[in-house]
C-alpha cells in the first residue's frame, strides 16, 4: 500500500510538472512585417486595432487575469516629438480618469530604441503599465493591466523584444 501511495504521489507530481511545462512553453516569434521578434508563453494572432489597418495589436494573457498587449503603429510620425508630448502629458498628470502613479515615469531603452514608461491607476484598484518605444519608422506601444504587483512574465516578455529587419525601412 505504501508503494502504491508513493507511486501515486510521484505520478501526480510528474503530471503536475508536465502540465506546468505544457502550459508555459515559451517560444520565440518573429513578425517581420512589424519589425520585431518577441518571446511569449502562448501563440498570438495579430489584429487591427479598432479596425485601423495602421495599428497592429498582439495580445496574450499572462495568467492571474493580467493581459499583455503590444501595438505597432505604422504611421509617419516624428518619434522624438511624440515621445516628448507623451512625457509632458504623463508628467502633468492631466488625465484624471487614469492618473499616473507617482515616481513611475522614466526614460527607457530597449533594443536600441529610445522610449518612456509609466504606470497608471485604474478606478478598480488595478494598474496599467504603458511603455512607448520609438524607432525604425515604427512606434511600439507595450501595455499590461494587472492588480497588485506586475506579473513576473511581463519583464521577460518586454526584455525579449528585438528589432528585426522591418519591411518598412
């Protein structure tokens, strides 16, 4: 009986480990039309943001109810001016519906792309990370909504982002 019980525990542990591995199969994806590669735990299918063919959206669940999205904007824009305007808006905290969390505004760089990042608070007590990266004639907008602390996988996803030879150079 003791051997059966031990064998059952080992089988359950192996099944749980296998299920966890199956659930978390991280894979690198490359999207040459949008000029980037990224590592995700789940496949993603891009779609147009609100029907705007100039903005492609990639969304994946992070578990615990959190969602990560990456928007790629294909519009001619002056990136430096756009980043400066976003910085000014976040610094002035002019959007009362989604106030910027004090101390969260910072300049960031990713894969050689300059950008900025900040968090906002939601009325439901959650937070949203906003990150903007500019380069290669494309504008990348990362966002993630969550409650409490940012999901552990969020940094892994963002740090895996790489610029690839975009078709729009």
